[in-house]
C-alpha cells in the first residue's frame, strides 16, 4: 500500500464514524487508506453526534443513498444496536454494536469487534489470556465486548468493576450463563490478577482518576487500555514504570482495523 487516498468523487462511497466526543478517534485515515489498498472507492469521515440527536441522525443516515456503513464509538454503541435489523452473534449477545453495514433492503446489519481487537493486541505482545485471572474495569459497550472475548479466549476467571452496579451485574449474569469461565464482581484493586483491562474513558481528560490502584499492580501483570488519546494513557504510563507488558488503545485499533474493513465491505462472511 502506498498510503495514498484518492480524492473523493461523486462515485465515492461514504462511511461515517459517530461519537460524542469525536476528536479522539484515529480510525478515519487508516480505514480510508485500507479501502484504497483494497481498490474500494470509499472514505470514512468523523461526525460528532450528541445522544439527544442520535435518533434524528440515524433517520437521516438511512436515507442517504451513498452511505454504506457506520462505525460507532462512545456513547452510542447500545443505542445503535437497537437500530440494527440484524446482527452478528457477538452483537446479539452483548446487545451492542460498534459497526453497522447497509443491507440490501436499506436497513442495517451490526457487529461488535472491540473485544477481538483488544485480545488481538495482547497476543501481539506475547500475552495469551488463556488460564489467566483477569480484571476488567468498565462494563459499557467496549468493556462488554472485551469481557466476552476474554471468556471466549479461555481466562480462568474474570472479575468486572464498573461504576454502575446494575450494568456490571447484568453483564456478569449473561456471561455466567455461557458456562465457561466464572465471572464475578471486582474492584479497583488489581492485586492477584494476571491481566488488567481498562475499558473506561478514565485518563482522556487531565485530572481523571486512574482506573485501578496502580501501586497494587505486579510487574508481571499485563495491562491493556482502550484509550487512543492520549496515545499513552496515565494508566499505561504507570504500568510501564512498574515493568508491566502493556498495549494501548492504538495497539487495539491496529488489530481490529482490518476486521472493521472486512465487515464494512461485506467480506467477513456474515450477512
């Protein structure tokens, strides 16, 4: 790939990434370049959509004849799943979507691949979650997907910590129904865990509290984070000081960019 993105024309297929905020996303250039590398005349552009405006946006999006796909970020993943006429098994289980692709009838097909990217980033660092005791902080859209991916990757145990006990317990209940790894409630104390995942926005703004008590981290603990801006979150910076193997939100994104493009172009084998 030469990295060159052709100038858009009237024939260019449009894809948007929506969120609020949106300035932190790094997907547009990479996805647009991947489209070009595959010979597809398409471009991904960022669109800031407030929660109160999401229904109006989706109504308009459904009527835009050259809009083929939507990438979904904070805080719209649960609501966008509800707007999908069909979805992958992952998305149906989690009731959340971070990707939407136009179906032949004009409606939307959804998927949720955040977990695949997160676990993939760990594996590129030489970390296999199988058999590990894992702590996940954050049970929102990305956190739910990461939780499912960790259970499917064979962790020995998963503890989940979230500011909303109701949201945490609902996710724990669904995961335990799978009959795989035992899943329980956790806390901000990472002591005794082999794998710690931050799936919250804590660290995006100056003065944010750290997602876990980093003093309690062991140097042997793997630490992953979903935040892409700053590229090295305060949590990851502190973990690195201790000698932990780490992966950033950008590492996660690099892993699932190809998965995203496969889905958007309909080459992933799903509907």
